[in-house]
C-alpha cells in the first residue's frame, strides 16, 4: 500500500450551495446553480480552497438526464460540463496561496443513472451520457473522479472511455458508495457486490485510486481494511486509498439519494469527523475529504490536523 502525506479533498458542493442560498431544488439539484449562478459555485470552490483543500471537484455531479432531463442533457450537457470545469479552474487561479502547492481540479463523473440507483443502470447508454461530460471537462481538470459508484461495471466502462477520449492520460480515481445498514458484515457496494471484488476489478482497470464516499463514516473503515488487503495481495501498492463520507443518517436499501433533501446528522461536527478521518488514515487512507453535508469548516479542521500526517 502507498504510504505518504495525506491529500485533503473538498467537501459536498450541493448542500453548501443550499446553505449559501444559491439556486438549489429538485430535480436539477446542484446543476441548477451551474445553469443559473455559476458565480455561486465558484465562491464555494474558493471557500474549500481557503479551508485547505488541495483537490476541488467540479460541480458536474448532476449534469445527467436523471437530474436535468433528456432534452436539456442533449442540448447543453457538453457546454455545462465545460462551464463546470472552467468555474473550478477559475477558482483555483483566483485563490493562489503562496505557501501551498497549486490546488488540483478533479473532474466529477457521477453515477450516470442516479445516486444509489444500481437498479437503473443501463450499460448500453454509458458512452452516450459520459462522452459529453468527459469532453466538456477534459481541458480544465487535472484528474478524473468517477464518484458515488454503486456497482462495478459502470466505472470500468467509464475508465475505458476516458482512456480513449483523454489522450493526456490524467489520473483516474474511482469512489464507491457502500451499503449503510449492515455494519457487522463484509462491506458491500449498494448493488450488493463485494468491496473485495470491486477492488480487484479496479486493479485490472488500472485506476490510480480507490475511494469510498456518500455513505456513513461507520461503514468506511472496514472497506478501507479490505481494500488495503486486496491491493497488497494483488501487488498494487501504488494505488491510493481514500474516503469522503456524507453526513446523512443511514440510508435504507430503497433510498434514493438526491431525490429529496435528507436530514443531516448533528453529531458529525468538524471535530468528530476529524476522529473518523484519523482512523481512516491509520488504516491506510491518504485521500481524505467530505461528501454531502461536510462543509468548509470540516475541511479546515482536517487540513489543520492531517496535513503532513
């Protein structure tokens, strides 16, 4: 397993947009601010950079038909993705901190058919939906983040597509979301597939990092342990491990993330979240950030306490 300094990622953009009063409603979710108020998105990127994030993620998570509809996706997806990339890059260029290395931009490739919705997965549409996102983002980003993946096949296909479309060969990170409800069993994706099988598939696909996000911090630790073991067994110690949990209560098997506004846990304060992050680092994670409900105040505490760990 790779050992080294901790890299701090940003937190959840969607809930921060809502908290700051930016345009934010269903079904568009965080895409609405990208359409109506990209300046608000840039301000949130800047807040995360100022809080210590050395990787920020483009606001392209909801630029899929599931959120913006088939017609708008066909007409605007590439333009909106490019706008998300430009906005993140502008935030970096306008928030240079001399004492820190330049912040990197991760291009978010979301679950193409809806968060947690392994049941809606249509492999025959992956190329159609992912291509304009990849082409729009590519000129502005430093790495790919295929995130909140509920099943194995989708990121495998997206990795193959980026290999074809992105001739610069940017690093490719995959982040899986885990079953929240079964803490005392072997960790599984929301599809029911095992973390062990997912890691094996990612090694075969030659990804650069395996992460876990948009699930409870309580379920991530065991997944990190399984990942570390699998990577060692497969001789893939150059693949990094990461985690960025959400602040949702446990989500049931029929939960539909981003279809309604879930309540936030009150116990995941910046300091309590730091305790989880420290545990993940001890278990082998080097990429640490936050997902839904984890804001700049959390990232600031992570940066102050984990950088150089």
